[in-house]
C-alpha cells in the first residue's frame, strides 16, 4: 500500500560528473503521437487535422530526429506511451535499433493525478509490456504524461524495477527519492527545457508559437548557467515539434553551442541514473 506523504529527498554525496565533465545533457523526446490528444479528450480522434498533426510525430518527426542524432553521433531517450508502441512498432523499433533508450510514458498518456493508484499500477504494467515487446528489455525510466506525478508514484516505479524518474523539478542536479522499496534516482527537469512552453500549437489545445531563435536563446542561456553550476540540462522535446524542418536546424545550432566545450557529457537518462546511483 502507498501513503500520501511526500517522498524524502537526498542529495548525492561528494557528487562529480564522470571523466572530468562539468555538466550533463540529456536529450529527450516524448513520442506522444495521437495518445496525447486522446488522453485530453477521446472525441479528438474525430478531429482529422488534430490527428494528422499528432501523427506527424511518426511520419516525419521521429525519422528527422533520428537522422539528426545519427549525424551528431548522439544517443537520446525517447519516452513512448504503450499505445504508441502498439500502434507503431516499426517506428519504435527504429528508435531502439539506432541505440537510443526507450522510456515509459504511460499507456494512453494518462495523467495519473486523475486516476486511482490501482489504475495507475495497471497502466504502468501495460505500458511496460508494450515496450518490452519491442525492445526485449525492461524499461528503466519514466517521464510523467502532462507532468502528473502522485506522491505515491516514486514508490510504485521503484516497486516495478524502475531506476529513475524524469519529471520533477526540485534541483538542477540528480537526487535520490526515498521510497519503501529503496531509492529512486530523480533525473530532474525544468519546464524551461520543455519545447511545449515554446511551441505548443496543437489544433485542439495550446497557442504558443515562438520563433526557433527564441527557443535557442532560452535554452542556450539555461545550458550556460547549468554548465557553470555543474548541473544537468534535460531538453524535453516532441518529434512533431522539433522534428519540423526549421526546428531541426535550431537543434543543430543548439548542439553545436553545447559541443564547443569538451566538458559536456551527453548521455541517456538511464546512463545518467546508473552513474548517479554510485553516489
Ligand atoms: Zn507526453
């Protein structure tokens, strides 16, 4: 059974990034496709323009992002709802076979704050199975759909063998969340690094459409600060957003800015969590 207490957090003792690195960068994509708009309102499946925009994550987003990551020789973490893995196995296989990490992102992109703990556990298991059917491995990381996380969620994740969560915002360095099943590593985020805050312009919700240059400025200044303070920069993207032609060019420029330093560790969420568990 789970309680409603906020999990205790612990800083990592005498923490240092590996091999003299000054900071870490986790490039993440949330491959929501149609699950996001269905979770928002099942009626949206009748909205062909909204469906087509959501599906562009699969038709153009993921292929463009994979091509760019290949050119950059970088590995990323793709958080995939179980339904998306069931609908588009070839796409999810293409991500997995390119060597990227597949993380858990609900089954139908559920906000767990709106469902019972029993339902949350069922969904967690269902999503895990869908991903495992493709990768043959248990997924180790979870990112919360709609940033919905219950106080009991970290314990549930740990109970099911997860190593880390990638949804909380208490620090810009990884930290431990104490649960009754042991510590879960928090690979923190900030909404500053979320492309939804820059470009959320789905036909059914959202109306933010900054220029790519605005996002570039926001993200480079955040990265520069985090590098100075030896933290972690998590970039949260959606393939239907940053897989667009203009955004791919901006992403290339952003990565070039980060790569000008030889002390930046680009890593997947799983690699970072495994490393941090030593502290
Ligand atoms: Zn999502």
